[in-house]
C-alpha cells in the first residue's frame, strides 16, 4: 500500500472522526441542532450543524461508522475484556491536538483555502478512491491487503525517527540546481515527464535484470539501488554504473536525458552537505532487512503507478502542472512542520504510529478502507474541509 495514499486515506478517516467528536455534543434527534456560532454572528453565516454537515450526519445515521466504532472499542477503550488497550486514547488525542496546534490558525486557514479553492482536491480525491478500490479488489477482483501488513511491519520494526527526520529534511530542501524551487517539486516534475512518455511502457515490458523480465526486473533493480544508497561508502558513481550496465542499453534516446536528470537530483539530495543521507540510509537499512515486505511495497507502488484502471500517472502529471512553485513550498513547509512536531513528542509519536499500524493491517484494514472510500466518493471529506474553511475564516472563530 502506497504510504502516501494510505496516509491521505486514513487522514481523511481520522479527520472525520475528529469532526464527529466535535459535533456530537450538539447532535439532537428530536430538536434542530443549535447554530455553530452563538456569539452574535448571523446564524446564516455558518448555519446549523445539520446544514453544515448534512452528508456526515446522514452517514452517521445510516450506521456506516459501525466498523470504526468497533475498531475504537477494540483497540482504544478500556473495558473488562480489554483492561489495557493497544493505544492510550488520552496520549493519542493529546498528540493530535499538539500537532494541530503547532500548525497554527493562520496556516490552517491558508491550507484549507488552498485545497478547497484549487483544482488539487478535485484531481486527487478520485485517485484515492481508485487506489482504495484497487487495494480491496473492487477494481479487478484481486485484493492487496498484504501491502498494508507489510507497511505495518515496517512501522513496528524500524526506528521511526530515521524516516521521519529524512522526510522532515527532504521537505525543506531546495534544489541547488533550481534555486528557489523545492527538491521534491523538481523531482516530481521530472518523474511526470518520464511517465508521460509513450516509450516508457515499451521499456518496462522489455527490461530484464538477473533473469527477471518486466515488473520483477524493475523491483530487482530498485532493490539494488536501495542497497547501494545504504552503504557508508555510497557515491553517485555507483548508481551511474548500475544504470549504464542494466538500464541505459535498452533505454530510448528520448528517455535517457530525463533519467540522467533524475540521477543528478539524487546526487543533490545525497550530497554530504545536504544532511539527508545518513537518516535516509538508516531508513533504507531497516527496509533491506525485510526483503519480502520491501518487495511487496515496491511491487504495489509499481502496480499503482502503471495500472490503467487507476490513472495514477495522469494524476501525477496533473499535480506537476497544477501546483505552483509557491504553493508547493507552502505545502511542503506544512509537512515539514508537522513531522517536526510529531518527532518532538516521542510518546504521542509512538501511539500515533501504532494507530496507523493497526489500521493498515488485517483484519481492521478490510473493514476501514471501505469507510474511507465512501467518505471520499460521497463528498463527506470535501464537506468537512469546506466547513473548516468557513468556521475558521468566514465565521471568524478564534
């Protein structure tokens, strides 16, 4: 299961859970819900709970949150059957509130404005539902829940601080060759150019490595690249040597310049003065120690990107075109801030990661993913974002 897809999908679920908690105190079956704002603002400005969250309330009334309720009761709540829950609810929510508070009201408003008033949301939400359908087997009748099990395995066996630190540094790193532009933004644009090239499919079908061909060969060479990067003596020349022997001989003249450009970007981010290589190496080292789970995740990402039923390639190209340099810097800055906040509270960090591990692995993922899909397909996630934008902005609640 792609980490980014899972993260966004389960973030939607957690976000909805917080929304349900926030409105539950004003939810009344017999009388109209009170206005969200009672400090003298006109009621029509923000409306009532029923008018602001009609789809969410309908979702609750239909009992569609029952699998989530069962998950919470099983893993988070103290009971006679479970006197020691897997997760401390107090620590978890304290951590979430601390992370949210670290973002700040102004950035939160700017973030919701950017997402709801741009094409980003409309382009990406269908991708999430398509990816979820791909995982559950709704797309082709073949479920891929083992990817979530593999991700949960790495969450539990690897020191999370290495990967979190690498992400925090990576999301704040500007490309030396493109001053003023974020490295991730530049890399995504280069990847988008490659996947948009019609010659790529021909290359993938013909590619061979260690007696493997096509998809297995690609997984093999990616694992080899990871093995090179984790070495203490790593240099970009090792990557170039591997590509010269295994990739470039059958790569079209149209694609080679783009691949070479991506190698240059890899050299930038692994340079000693970038400060990212060591935590990245430690993260990769843990991944290499579990080759079965590693290859499951690499294979899933391959399928996700190149499946004709999902359209991930088109979505990637759209993101590269839609997100401006300024917006990219803002979004990546938020990610960096949030990761830094998570890293600063080890107890909350561990509880939050354990929550993700539980939600990613079977049997819970089987029950929870359809909820995420419906939240997105029925526009409930969008409804919540718009409500937050209204409450924090127009309603002027501080």
